[in-house]
C-alpha cells in the first residue's frame, strides 16, 4: 500500500523579518529623498521603484513549507509568497541517522555540511530535527515542524534503532 501524507506550515514572522522590512523602508526613504534633492526630474520613477521594491521584499517574506512523505521519501519544499516553489531537500527515510525534538544547544557542537531550517519560527521552538546523509549536500541537519501524521508516516521507514531512540518503544 502506498503512503502519501503532506502538511503545509506557514512560517511566522519574527524579529528578523520586521527588522529587514524596517531597514528597507529607511533606505528607500533615504534614496527617494536624495533623488528629490539631486535628480528631481526622475524622482517619481525612483519613488515608484522603491515602493515596488519594498512591496516585493515584504511579500517575499511570506513563506510556507510543505512537508510530504511518499513511501519513505521525505520532501520539504519552500513556497514563497504563494507563487514560487523551491525544493529544499528530498531524502529517503532510511538515510536518516538521527531524529528527535530540536534542541539547539545539543546540536550546535556537531559539524554539518548544510543546515535547513523549515520550521514555523526562526529559532525552531517546538520543532523536530533529523540528520541525514544526502547525495549532493552531504551531512545535513533539517529542522522542521511536523504534525503527528507526518511523524507517524516517517516512523515505519526509519532504521529500527533510530526510531527506537526517537519515539521510544518501536
């Protein structure tokens, strides 16, 4: 029987997002002011370009993550502004070496070739993680926010010891 489960998570805006947008507005205001002072004939075009740039930046911070599990293949996609989809990682659950609740202090000392954060929050509060070997990215740490359905669909495809360490009794 085929297994196909998917979940869509909307990333919550954090301080980094607000700081980035505020910085863009301040720099945009400075550029518009300078164009009014020195390039008055093209100031309206500069204003339009700055407004569009700030709008594009603001909607690009609207991120969603889609987790899907298909017969043991874990795929995480990033959806930007409900317009553009980018594949972040696709890994076989048999390649997962470790999985569990995310604790940054526990994992900071380990060396990873790539770190993929696809959780609801920037700091990974309440998230899970898995470490896996990926053919292109090497040793990868993935932080994500799955629900019980996703975790239960991943569990049968994990190596026995990995599942026992993460979920207790196998």
